[in-house]
């Protein structure tokens, strides 16, 4: 049974047929065949609601008079993220396609999803890694870190003067070198963060919701403008309401290390002051304790809910329909603590999420960890619960990603600090547990040769000695001579780059990053710099079919990779890797 609780406006759409239009205390939201459905994400707005499930399928509740259509299954597979705004709905698939519908997207048939990512003119820039919605527009962040906008620009929310561009039915390039999109389901403004942690915004600014300062009094900002005077620290998230914006900043040197900042209309911004806030100001309250951590927060049209690690549920803003979960419907201009409903999994509070929409709110349990959870601590918890194979992570930008892909992502981004943490945690687990990971990886990776898969499974499963030896190597314990010789024997020769570990590192132990080499004293040690470099080449090539331009190829690297490739007949699975290496080596001369 799902833990999914609802409170607020029970209209637009009507989610509970037999309940009043205003639900002021949380009630259970149930699905048909609910045992088969595990919630991944909820997005809701004036135009309806979409529930995304762990199996990559989704259902939508339509804001229409014909209630017989609710809920309706969306006929799109492998869904990764959903977002609903005032007039549009958008869906991101695992493959990087975006399907959308709405009056501003497809005026001729606003009820059918169309592939809007395929409309990007640059055919090499059509793989989408994140999406966002404002009230009348949709934003696409590509794998090349470009942001495109589609839909209405009547309020300059696409970053162009509305007098020259009213709307567009094809994605137009808004900004390059973008790392994150920050938008809101009913907002007419947007923020974009570049890779240098510089923040830009455009659109409505009638209540100061862009945080540009008092000197900027324009009703709307018609081009992307840098936001100055940002609080110190790392911007984790920004969410936009209609007239306000909430920013989460993380600063390791302060207590608490995560703080919320707000700007915009005083009725919604949670600040204890009269009048609008034209810059991002810290939301101060005794409810935010130094040893408490913000796990999740969500901004609706005029209200905000926050979940902390204590756990506490905190809220402020408009409460006309009970969307703050209090029995009375008085507005709350400053943060208040809300009675946290009894949940089945309180010990796993990091798995709870909040979704605020148009005058409504959800609290729900998901197998995906909270956006702002501590990755290292959560991995340890997952291993203790033996749920590693069934768990994905929700990253800081909201992206849902499987554990092994997250590890790979850190590797390819050369985030060494995270790699070391992950390596230390994962290396403490045995081969048996890792074999389960292998099963999961294989089922999601068509690149692995079935013959190779069988050989690796046989090696792992058939000999307890290998398992125990490898476990000791991961734990950096001293193995006896016989065990060491056995591992060496599997290599047949004294190669620097062992064949067994090459395969397990490339296909199986993504993120374990261990190789076995021999030094002059004939001891088994950690990987050498050369081995690590070779593996980086091999791993990157598996996923991109190319070799990084900045990598310098040496003859030793080629010899090392050739040894491993020949030993396991990888040339049958990856026929052009060696040719690429040779060509790059020759071109360097």
C-alpha cells in the first residue's frame, strides 16, 4: 500500500469524488491495484495532476467536466520525470525525449502529447536531461547544457521582449552553459543557473519575485538578467510561486548548513515583514534548528511546505483551502509547524516527498531518496537495508537516476570527492551482494555481450575462493600466499592490467574502481595510475563510443588495454575501440 496523503483544494481536478471541495486535514489517496504501483513523483497544477510510478508509467487526472476519464493512463513508456503547469504538461523519458501537450504547445490538438524535443533545429542537441514548466511555457535542458523554451512569451518568460515574440511552437535557444532550470507550476518567471553558479532570471517581477533588488521596478524583465547579492553557499534548489520565490542554500560553514531564502509578495514569502521583499532574505524561525536538515520542500501557487530530518513539517502562505494541512483555513504569513500525519515509514523519512500544486498538497513515500539527502549516509542505509538493487536516487536537480548510473555520472564528471566516498562505501560489500547489482546492470544494458555475461557469472558464482579473496582485497586486508597466487593464476601472465578486474570494473563494478597490480615485492596492491587511466578510457568509450579529446594515449596504455581486450575477446563486443586508440595515438605525434 502506498503512503500518499492529500489536503487542500479538491477541484481542478476533482481527485476525491465523494469528498468536499476543501480538505483541511490529510486523507489517504488510493489507486486501483495500488499494490502494483509505487509512486516515483507527483506533479499537480490547475490543469490536472500526473502520478509517475516506479515502473516508468504514469496516469493523469484531467481538469475536465467529464470525470469518467479520470484517471487516464498516459501511453508513453520509460518515463523519468513529469511536470504539470497552469496550461501545459511535459514528460521526460529515460531516452531523453520530451513529450508535451497544452494550448501553448499544440493549439490544433491540445489534448495529445507531441515530441517537442524533436523540434529542436540542431539535431545534435535533442537529448534532454531535465525539464521545467512555468504557467504557460516549457523549458528543456539538453545534454549539451543548452536551455530551450517553448510556449508563451507574453510575460517575457522565455527571455525575449514580448512585443517581438508572443509565443513559439518550436523550441528556441534561451541560454547556453546551463546546469539547472528553476521554475514553477503557476509562475510567470524562471531562473537558470550556469556552471559557474551564476543565477539569471526573467519574466514577471511585479512583487520582486526575481530578487533583483528595489532599484529594479519593472513589472516584467524581458531578458535573462543576472541576479546579484545571492546568499553565500551552494544553490541547491529554487522553486517559484506565482508572486514569490524560495531558494535553498547549503553552506558547510554555517548552522544549520541548509537555509531557505525568500523574495516576492509578503502574503506568500514567509518573511515576518510588511510589504514585498525585493531580494532573497533568509526565512528565520526557531523551527529551523541547527541540528535539523531540510530534506524536501515544495512551492505551490501561494504556499510552501518543508520537510526536515527531525522530522518536522513546516509551512507558510495561503491556506484558504486547507493546503497547509491545518484544520483551520487561516493564512500563515510566517512559518508554523504542522502536525505530521502518521506515516508507515517514519524511520526512513528521507524517502518522503512533498508536492505542492495549485492550492493543494501531497505528502508521499517513494523508493527514491529525497532531493537533498546526504548521498554517503544514504548509501550506507541502503546497504544495511539490502535494498541497493531496488533503489534509485533523486539528484539535486530532480533527476531520477539508478544507483550505478549515478556512480558512473560522478566518474565521468571527475567528481573525485564523491568517487572516493562511493568507493569506500561500496568496497565494503561482498561479491555476492555485488552480483545482484550486476544482474540489475545487465538487465538495463544491452551493450553487454551475453557470452561475456555468462562467463563473468560463472567466475563469480562457481568459486567461493574468488569471492572471499576479492572481498579481502576490497577491505584492504592481507591475503595469504595461496589466495594471492590464485588470483595471479587467473591472469595467466604478470600483466599490469588484470583481465578479470578489467571486466568487472568496466561491466560490473562501476564505481568500485579497483584493479590489482604487482609491484617488485610481488604483493597485490591497489591500481596504478596507468591502470586507472586505461580504465577511464575504456569506461568512457563504452558509454560514448568515443575517446575524450583531452586524454593523451601512450604506447603503454595501448598495450595494457590490448592485453585485457584480447584476453576476454572484447574485440567481438567492442570492435572499434582498438582502432580508435591507434588512430588517436598516431594523430598525437
